[in-house]
């Protein structure tokens, strides 16, 4: 803390001459007169004069609070209102917002009456609620300032089935800075050498390598009338000589040589380690929250180093919850700071500043009311002065900057103007933090969406593929112990874990586990379609199933995977370390869940379209479900009447000139060419359609396998002997197929499986047809 600078001209005034004259007269009477009684009277007169002089000087000293840092501009002329009560003397700054309002938006601060209540905003997004619980504030858009009425502590949110949503993430302790620390000769590495005798200036460089500055001086450094040594340096210094070595040792001294041209000079050697002058860059890992805390801590340190401050504090104001959060503190008495970081808006001075939107200065504080006025101390520390100023951002109050001191009348209007500039700086930090947070969130969200689409953009994707894609994308973005996806299983008719990933290798244990909708957090997420976050996790909470691992004290978050048509499941993450998952991770999880819901909805509608339609839109023949249904009808009819039936499956042979990845248009044209030939070769009552993505099928009705092979060979020869012109070239294509008879076959699946077996044999030969035996 800086020492006070006191000027005698302000302490001793001409009116003190009366007391001095009285003292001198009393002393003369006591010295020169011989009678004892009169001498005693002179002594009493001198004593009374001395007491009067001491009282006058002490009164001036008590009213004087002067910093050694002089203002470069006149102090602001604020309109101040002074209020005196039993607790303290309050000085309220009325027109603070007109000069130190938010410069970022460039609009005036809007204030309402003191007793008006803030309407609670229930339509906030889930992400904003979680960030406000976790970090104290989250700026989304500009809203008018509304006053805050004390309505008690906020209660924890209760979800269905008696589950309580706790999000009580603590604030990390900030490192305290002691401004009373001073460097000495023994522990700082700095030593000031006394006056040196005149010596000739060496022409060569210094004996010890180091960083050297040579300053030319035209005058001799001589003491002036007051005994102070004055060094008059020439404005034009000689060029600096920098050492050639690139690596400068940390403890090598820095020698400063003061060089005079004409007269003798005085030289001081300062051995300053570079570790004292250079601070290592903090490890922030591009985390905007850590950067905000780091720079805010430095702002508080500057305030303490310049003013007579014992504790500097910054509070974030959460208007929606009617509370303020202790964000950062720098103090000389860290043991007396309360462990509580959240305070309800009540009648303390910080609450009044947040409500009235006006700075306040407290002095003449009653010691018994200290803890009622100042909320961040857990016991009385003898606070004599307090100052607090509001911080505005985006046309609303964001926080309160406070400072206190054990010195009487340590703050005045000049201090209010001084702190007002820091409120603008903090508002800029909030603006920078918010924008950087949004940029990082947008970047990571885009990465998560791209990763999910890379895994799930498969034309033949199934719900299981989507489940695996969700887990893969979350695992690459969020680093936590356990990740899982719960969905409804059609085979078992229950909700179960379809896909999971775990660092301890326990994913196989949880996959296939049934999830109760009534007694678990995951089931509650599916039923309510809401995000549930528990920090820390309590032991009596059932997250997934009754036999799950204990992660008490950690974090668990479940997000609903839903779309406009309904809920498809829930995605969860869990970790034993509550700090492993941040609010940004929760937002990313919700984004991936939204993408997964859209993908599952698309897959659901595509499956519905494919199952309800009969014709494949790309080829104009029966699609797979319609073909299977028609074959099943013909199979039952042939079995009932004792008629033969054969199924012919065929596929285009693979050639380099018909690679689907390189020549997609050629392949499509060849498929249409083959379909036209087949339609001309089959009978009207034969069933023609698709048995798979690239497999075609013909159901030969009332035809045994031998006759079916003859008809299939004619189709194969026709296709192989027909030329087709594409891109100025002529091409031919061949097919390979397999035939299976319906005799002794009681299901369509069995018939198709037999034909596929014969098809695999033909594909190894190319341009051939095989019969299943």
C-alpha cells in the first residue's frame, strides 16, 4: 500500500500563530520571572497553548487523505447526496451513469424506481440458465435495466419424480496479491551501489557481459541546496549496445552506466534479475472464462496498489435470480473472506448499489453494523471506509466494483471518478469475453456437426448407425469418462442403452441395459424432453439404472434427443470430476442431440415412405418391401395349388469403366438399359422388382428352376450382346444371377436366402447363372 504524502503548508496555517505566541509568552514568564506562583502560571499558559496547537494540527491531519499519485485532470464534479444513520454515513453519487455508463453500446442507462420488482424471465433458453448457474452471468442481448427487489434466496429447481436439479459449481480461489511486499538486498537480487569516485571512462565494453545502457550527460551530478542529488541527463543518449548472445541468463546483472562528457559522474550498478521484470504468460488455453478472471484480477490489483485499499472485490449481478456472485477478490485478509460466493439481494450496501444503480461511499461506519453492510466478510475486520460503483454493459447493470479500507475517509469523489474508468474497462472485458465465448461456441458447434455428418451421412444408414455416430462425434469433442445414448428397442419393447463409450472399458456392461422412465434421471429426461444437470452428483440419485457406478461429487448431464415429431431418446455424459464438463460442453451436447434428432426423424420418414410406397422412384419397378409382399403372395398361391415357382436374383458385373464412384451417370444409364431389356423378356404376370440396393429380382410364376434358367439365360445373352453408346463410345454390360425353386420352401426369407447363395457362386465366375441345389 502506498505511503501518504503530507505537506506542511496544508498542516500549519497562519491562524496557528496565536497558539505559538501563547506558548512563547508562557515560556518567557516561566523562565525570567522570579516569583514561583507567576512562573507556574506561565507554565500553565504554555501547556494550554501547546494543547491548542496539537488539537488544531491533529484535526487537519485526520481530515486529510492524500495519495502520492497526483491526478492529471481535475476531479469530476458529481452531484452527491449525504445520508446519516445509525449504521454509517452514506454518500450517494447521483449522476454517475451520465459519465461512466456503457460506452460499448453508446446509449444511456435506463433506471426505474427503487421499489419496482424485476419481472422474472421464464422463457430463457436452457443454455443461458445453465451458464448463469455455473458462471454467474451470461450476456445474450440488450435488455433495459430493471431494479431488483430482495425476495430471499433462490430455491433449487425441482424436476419430475422428486429429482432436484442442483448446479452449484464453486468459484475458484484467486491468488491474493500483497502490495506491502518490498524488495530488499537479500531476497530480491537487486542491490544499489553507493556513490563512486571519479574514474576515467573505459573505451572498451564492460567486463561482465550483460545488457548495458550508456547515457551521456553534459552536467555533473551535484547535490542541490536541499541536499538532494540531481542527475541531469542529456536527451540524446548513445546507441544501446546489446549483447550478441541470444540467450540471456536469468540472474545476469543489468548495468546502467551514467556517462558524463565534461564533469565527473556518479554511477549506480543495479543487479536486477529478469525474472523480476518479466512475468511468465498465464496458461489460459484459449479459454475466455480464464482470460476474463485473469485480467479482472489484475484490475483489482491495480486498484489496491494505487488507492488506500485493503480489499478490492468485483461482484456479478444476476438480475433474473435476484442475486449477486462474488467473482474475484484481492485482499490483505484472505482468511476473513467468506466462503459463500452467492448473495441474495437484501439491504447490504452492495445490494443497494445494484438496486439504485448509483455509487455509494460509506464512512463513520458503526463497528456493530459492519457485517450487515459488507457481505463478503465473515467476521468484523475494522472497516472504516467503503466505496462501491456499478458496472454497466449493454444498457443493463452487470456488476458492482467495491473497495474498502481501514483508514477513515479513504475515498472521495476523486476515487469515484478513478474507479469509474475501471468500470468501463471491466465492461470491455465482459464484451470481449462474451464475443469470444460465442465465437468458440460457434466453432466447436460447427466441428461437432461436421463430425456427426461425416459418421451419419450414409445413404443406407440405420438407427444403430446413427447411435454410433452420436457417440463418436461426442467422444471427439467432449473429454469425459462416460458417454451413452438411450433409445427405444422394438424387439424388446423397452428403452435401453443402444450405444456407449467409457474410458474404463465398461461400455459393454451398460450397452443393452434397460432404463426405467419413472425412477431414473435419464428416464425423466426422455419423458420431459428437458436437459438435467447435476453438479455435484448425490449418492441417492439413480442416473441410469440401480447397479450403476458411484460418481458422487462429480457431474452428470442428460439431454433429450428429439425433433418436431417426438422424442427418440436421450444422450448423457458423466465424470467424477465436476470441472471436466463446462457449460460450453453442455451446449455442444444439446447441439449434437438436435442434429441426431433431425437425422433419426429423417430416417424414420424415409423408412415410412419406403414401406408405404410400391414403386422405386429411381427405377420405376417394385421396391424391396413391395416385391417381398408380392413374392410372398405368389409363394402361398403356388404352394396351395401345387404349382412350381422360381426366384431369379441378378446383379450387374463390376467393371472399371462402370465404377459408381467415378462414372455415376454411366452406371445409371446401364441400369435403365438392363431394366428395359428385362421388361421385354418377362411375362405380364411375372414379378419384377428390387431385392436390395443393387440387386434385382424376377419371380417366375408357374415355372420350375430349369425353365427359369433357360429364360434367365436368354435375358443374360440379350444384355451381353446389346451395345450402348455413351460419351462417343460403345459399351456392353453383363449380369450374373442365381435361381432358387419354391419347392419345400415355407417362407420368403428362406427363398431369397437360397437365391443369394446361388448368386454369390455366379459372381465369382462373371456373366453366368447358377441354380441353388
